[in-house]
C-alpha cells in the first residue's frame, strides 16, 4: 500500500552468526525439556493469539496488504490449528518406532528414535508473514530444536511483534528465549544463515530460482534442506458440477490473499459444456470485488475483498504474463491492468479464458489476482488429465464432480503432492497431513508426522531383547579365520536362514554342526 511502517536492520554475516550461536547454546538445554513443557509453551502462544486475533490480523494487513479476513483465515486459523494438532499428536509422532528384526537377530530389539537436529534455519516468504514464521517455530520447538528464521525483506516490519510473542511465551514458562531468533536483511543475510556452522538444517519456502541457490549453498556443507517452491495448482470443474456450488470456491482459490498463495488456484480447468454458464456466473462476481487498502487508515474504510501486491516486481510479472496471453488469443473479461484509481501496488482482479499451452501464463507462476480459465474439450477426463499434467509444477490440485469416484480417479492421475476432492485448501487445516510437492514445487515435507520427524535426525538403535543373551561370533568366522571352514560355515548359515526348501534348511544345520 506504499505506507511507511518503519525500518529494520539489514543484518550481515557477523550478526547472523552471533544469533545462530546463541540459539545453538540455548538449544542444548531446550532439548532436555519434556513434551509437557513444550506443550505449555505452545499453549501460551495459542492463548495469546486467541486474545489478540484482531491485532495480529491488523499487523498482517499493514505489512502485507491483505484484507484482515484473509489474515484470519490464512494466518491465524492455520497457526492455531498447527498448535492444536502438534500438541495433541506430536509426542506420539516422535515416539520410538520399533522395527522387525528377522530370525537371525531374534535376540535383539530394534527401533528408530527421533533426535533433534539442533538449529533449524528457516527462510520464510512474504505472502503470510505471521504463519510462515510461526509454522516452523511450532514444529521446531516441539521437536526439541532451536529455530532461527530469516523473514522476507518485504514483510520484516511485523517480525519484531511476532517474535516477541514467542519469546514471551518461552520466558513466562521459565525457558531461555534465545532458542528462537529472527533475522532481517537481504540476500547476504539468507546466505549467511545457510552457511552458518551453527545451523544444522535449512527449511526454505519461495521460488524455484532462489530454491536452487539455497540448495547450492547447502551443498558444500552437506547440509540437508527442505524446499517448498510454490505451484501452478489446477482446479478442475467437471461437466456434472453444480455451478452455484463451485463458483465460490473458484473465487476463494484465485483471489484469497490477492492470489499470492503457494497452493492458490493458478489454472482453472472448466469442461466445455459448462464453460459458457460458468463465465456468465463468475465474471460479474470478479468485477464486483472491492479492492483497496485493507485497514481503516489514511482515509480508507478497510472494507475490501482484494488487497495489494506485496512485492513491487510482481506487478511487472503479472502485466507481462497477461499481455502475452491476450496477444496469443486469450480473452480478457475484466481487469488485466494495474488499478490506477488506487495509490499503491494494486492489480485489478482479472479473468482470462481461452488459455492455451503456448501462453507463458499457462506455465509460469502468476502469484496474483488472475483467474486463468482453460477449456477441457469434449468434456474428456483423459484430455483434462493430460492438460493438467502438462506443467513443471506439482504442489496441489482440486477436482470437483458430482461423482466422487470420478473425481478421485482424475485426482489420482494428477502428478502432485496433494489432491483435494470437491473442496479447496482444506488439506492445510488437516495438519496431520504432510505439505509439499514434486517437480518444480520442490521436495521434503512439513506438517504431519512426516514434517515433524523431518525436524529430527532419524537414529537407528539396536539393544539386547533378553538380558544376558548377546550376539557371539562363531569360531569358524572369528579371527584368525580358517578360510575353508569359515566359508563352508557361512554358506551353511545362509542356507539355513534363507533357503525356501525345508530339506535344504535341515542339510544346512548339519553343515553348521560339522563346521562349528
């Protein structure tokens, strides 16, 4: 909205390393806390959030230009559900995982334990400043880690307030608040975080281009990373849908947070026989969207449906993609340009139909308030699947049909990390599910047991099952080895354990006895 909010320090390598070292020192004690203590810290954060919902929404709106309702749904609600889910299920997800041992090791007990990595370095994007920071703080703290977050330079103002919430929750419960740190700065700051010897794993959310740089930065240190790199998510409306039911979801999928969603709807596939009616229903609704400054400040009333673009360069990207589509034959129904009636980074809510695969907008991430409609010819499910998969991204997908069986069949053929049937976005409110994608959408997961365990080193442990019963080395294969006898004994052991023939097993036992 181009309103001046304040300044934050652009941290350099030395400052980053100091804060990472503080986090690493605090983590040593934090890793010894009980799950009950960790739950109490998260409950304290939850209680503060519930008591200050409007404050948090207002701060999010000021820093990122989103309407307060979008902040409530996308920032506050998702964070509270994350806390609820982790507090209820996290301890179970991090319990030892016992594994079968096989007949040769029948006297052993084997399990995997989940050990905190140490310090998690988080590079958070700008589209959801509250949730994108708290998201990894919640899972990181619960799994016994310290968390150092580098927030986006486009939404740094709010980070101080959000960090104070977490640090206060730690302090009032008697813990060292240095276990959570927040970094502000530019590319140098993020690079220093990746390269810090105190940081054990990197979690990055952002563009594929920057994600490749992060992975390249981790490579010399063999530092593991999780990359969530956005998407080009499809929403499919089959010919048997009830338009009154699906139109609201098309609006929500395309225009929530002004289209600045990793898993927002970037491609809307509408079957040919219902396309005309769909356009007649959707275009007036998009034209009626109110756009402006989302808070009641500087003469604005704050009653808006669609806010501003967070990153200035994104306006240029959207303009280029829309222009390219129109020049190649797409039909522009409304919008398609900057909102000249407003002072700020506003792009009008836009509807394009007739999108084809030769248009850049069908392949490249828009990340703005643009509904791109692709016709599914002849109402063909097979052609729909082909069109959907003709894309380098693979984060999420939504499929709508009056036949759930049909929708599931289409969804199962889509190459993506997540699929929602007859709904949109609700998978993120089921925090027991892992979140992440494939192809250009990155790798690794957060949320669910998979995401929580990804905050940990998976350590394999073997112990004696029965006291006093231990593994011994038979004399034929103990040093110094008698080559012929040792080899014969070893082959007999192999046959006894792995032969499918009972006769061979019995012969092997005799062979073992003779060579013992």
